[in-house]
C-alpha cells in the first residue's frame, strides 16, 4: 500500500511488507523485530548525519539523547516534538514508527474493512473492537463508519435484526444522508421488510425522498431509486394508490436519469403493483420489460430475480407449467452454484408449486419444507413456503394439511401482502369444503371477501 512507500522508511518499508515482515491483512501489525523509540531515534539521527550533540537543543541535552537511544529513558512529549522537528518527521512516527495518528489509523483500518466487505462479502473480525475504540475516543466519523460496515455485513449474512441495530444508529448521525450513502438507507429499509415490518420501510423511504427533494433536487437517479423502494414497501402494505402515485412521479423525472437500472426499477415497481391488483398478465408484461433491460446490462443476480418474478406472475396469470419451469431454470442458471439462501428459498417455493401442480405432491412437500428451511428468518418467504406446503399436503391427502393452512394464513396475515393473504384464505376454504366442513369454509371465505377491497382503500391498507 502507498502508505508504506510514503513513510520515512521509503522503499525498504514496502519491501518489508512484500517479503513478509508485515502481515498485509493486518494494518496494525508491527515489523517482526519492531524498533524501540531509542533505536528509531538513533537510526534517523545517523541517516541525517547528525551527532547527539548536534541533535541536542535547550531542554534536550546530548546526554538525555544518549539515554533515550540506549532505551534507558522514555522521552517526554516535549522532547519528542523537538527531536521530531529537527529530524524532519512527525512526533507520531518518532514515537510509534507510523506516520498516522490514532484517528488516521482507524480510518485506514475502516477503509480496508469496507473494501473487504465489497470484495469478500463480510467484515473482518476486528470490527467490533474498532467500533468500541472509536466510541471511547469520541471519534464520531469512525464510529458511524464502523456501524455501517457491521450493519452491511450483517445484512449480507441475512442477520437482518442485527443489521437494523447497527444501521439505525448510523442513519441517526447527520454524517449519513440518502444522497451520500444511499446503500445504507436502502439496506436498512430492506431489512425492515425482511423482518416483516414494511411500515417502517415505507416511513424510511418517504423520509429519504423528502430529504432528497429538499437537499438534492437535481439528483434524479437517487430520487427514482428511492421512489422504487418506496413503491415496493407500499405495495407490501397494500397501499396501491399511493404506490402508483410514487411511480408516476418517478416516471416524470426518469428521463433525467435514463440508465438501465432506473428503467428496470420502474418496470419492476409497475409489475408488483399490477400483481397485487390481481392483474398478473399486466405484471408479467412489466417484468418481461425489466428482464430485457437487465439482459442488456448482464447483471446476472438481478436478472435471476427478475426471472423468478416472471415465473410467479406467469403461474398466477397463465398457469403454464412449462413456461414457469423455463423461467425458474433460467434463474437457477444465473444464480450460479452457490446462490444465497433467500434466492434459493424462492426457487424451491416455485418448484414446490410446480411439483404439486404436476401431481407429484410428495415432491412438492419435500421442496416446500426445504424452502421453509432456506427462508430462515425472512418471514414473508417462510410464510409463502408454508402456503406451498399446505397446498401439497392437501393434494397428498395428508391430515396435517389443516394445521399447515392455519399456519400459512396466520403468517400471511402478518407479513404477506393483501393479495397473498386473500388467496391463501381462498385456498384454505377449498380445502375445508373438500373435507365437508362447509360452515368453516364459509367463515374463511367471509374473511377473504373482507380483504377484497382493501388494496384500493388507502386509509385501511396504510394502517395495516
């Protein structure tokens, strides 16, 4: 790294790193044979061709310098400053062998951690200690950066509650804004959704949009991005009228930020809204436009997720098993050999429904249970997997289907969309009728009917 090359040790310092005397993965590591302050003082004095007497100054006698070089005396702060000035180095370097002060060293370690997070997907183990160190020192900038690194790393691992804990503290600082760190706000909002709290996600994204309009009115790309995120959260809440308004506002400014990702987000938003309005064919058209744009950008992970959205919409729209299977196979190929559990959970959920539709209920049960396991602490995905399990158990004439339907409808009432909840209730009613439990079936259908108008009722769905 350039910091070693630029140090007073020059190229020798760089060679020490290259030859293994420093651990390049640990920016705090000292050389294998670290210099003492006295040794460093003597080396620097000799490099500059000075005698102890020539280096001396009022208050720092040559005898005092001799004792320091013999490691028989630790120099005072005043002596360090005077000697460093004469030698042409910083007091920090003379005392520690590093040109960096505590704050700069923390910043260097944080930069290393941020790069590691982006390249390797996780933060180094020293981050918790670095956060504590920054707090103790009252270093707000480093504290906030450490919270961000830990929060983003937790989100990448699927530990959404921990991510919320760190990122909420980060965004409470005036140092972090939607314009300067959109990734922090988007990750926090998505973490809220993952733990089944789209209301907090919607509130956060509304606040981001308001702040961007006030402080960065010309940043069209960021406004479109957060409009898309807000529309997702509002759709999850069933507030489709407001979601439509947000997307329409974004469309008006999208020509100012006409990059492919902007258009993808808008088509995806429109697709989700149409899907929740029970217009799966329209949703499918929007999703396909998003897929076409993503194929042009070659973003394989997002493209895979777009194919999965297409598959879900096609399942509801046409019921064409072969078409849905093709979409899922495309997604699986793009996700690669080690997909994230959250993505694989959606794949297994769709495969479970395909197996059940094809008459292989036992395979459907197996896939649905795997989807439940993979969903982990993502409530909505777990609820959808439970719904698929209930459907498969029904086809298999398994007596545990009743409990699976109860679990699915209860979970989707809490964390699902209005459409998902209503559809699961109708599925449960069909099961009850097949079991000749007509009275219970009518009660469940009444609950489903009560949800029918909810998506267009802003006040009711917004408070949901």
